[in-house]
């Protein structure tokens, strides 16, 4: 039997210190909902969460013990976890033949293994209450053989496969997962790459609005996969 629903609803965003993750968090609190953004840049604090606000907490998706510590702490809070957004990610962009095994493993660990363990622990919490939604931030490169993207594309394609399995295994617990293949989004990482034009990329506010809409859908609505791209789709 499921537990009684807690009063305050909570959404967790990994990799939320800046960029897309932070933009999503700032949109979500207008819902209103309580948000935790995580990053290895933050300190771990056994804090009392501020309701309908953006809270910060330490989490390094590369280290399984810090993931376990985070979700153990999370379960002690007086909130109902309704959403997890796996946004933390890195990329190694070089020719396939130049990628070292260490570089390959670092991308897979951050983008796929970290998301797997966060999703697993979040799923178990959601299953105790009224379900929820797990959103995985993918990339349009997972759909096409774009050069210099071998490790990044492989990690995101794996994340899509994981997302579909989560939805199938969660269908009796009102838990579903949506994989979001993003095209190029203009953030600070593009400032030193002058060959790409800002006006040809996605606006971060538009992306945040779309993801906020998805994470707040009723659990009775399942959306397995969605692409969000600029008009040219791939730069």
C-alpha cells in the first residue's frame, strides 16, 4: 500500500548550477513547486528546504556514494518527489580514433551511469507515493552520425534506451520517463565558438518552458520521446 501523499511537491535537477538546469529551476518555482538543483560545485548541507524556492545541494554523479548520500538525505525531507531531471552531462568532442579509454569512460559515467543510478533511487522513492516523471536530457546527435561526437552520442543513445525501460517498468506505479533530444541551445559554452550563430540556436528560455511543461504533466500522460530543435535541426 502506498504512503499518504506528502503536502509539498519536489523536483530534483542534476547539473543545475548554470545553463539549462538553472533556467528550468527558475521557471519551475513559478508553478509553484520546490526545486533542488545539484552540482559538485555546491557544498553538502543537511539543510531545511525552502518551500517553492530553488535549493542547492551537493551531488557528484560520477561518484555512486554521493548519489546514495543525496537520496538518503532526500528521503528524510518532508516532501513528495514528483520529478527528476537528469541534466548533468559532459562531452569529449574529437575524432573517434583520438578518444582515450579514460575519456570514453568519463563521458559514459557522467552522462549514462550517473543518470541510471539517480533514476533508480528516485524511482524507488516515487513508487512509495503517487508516482512521478523522470526526464532525461539527450541530444540530437544521438540520431545522426555527426563527427567528433562518438562518446557523447553513445551516452545519449544509451540514455534514451534506459528511459524507455523506465517507463515500461513504471507503468503500474504512475512513473514514466521522457527522453528529450535537444538541438543546439545557446548558452555560455558557445561564447568562444564564433563559427556558430546565436540566432540559429534554441533560446534557453524556450527550452526551459517546454521542459517545465513536460515535467508537470499528469502521471496519466506518458510521453516517451520528444525532439526540441532549432529550425535547421542540426547546426
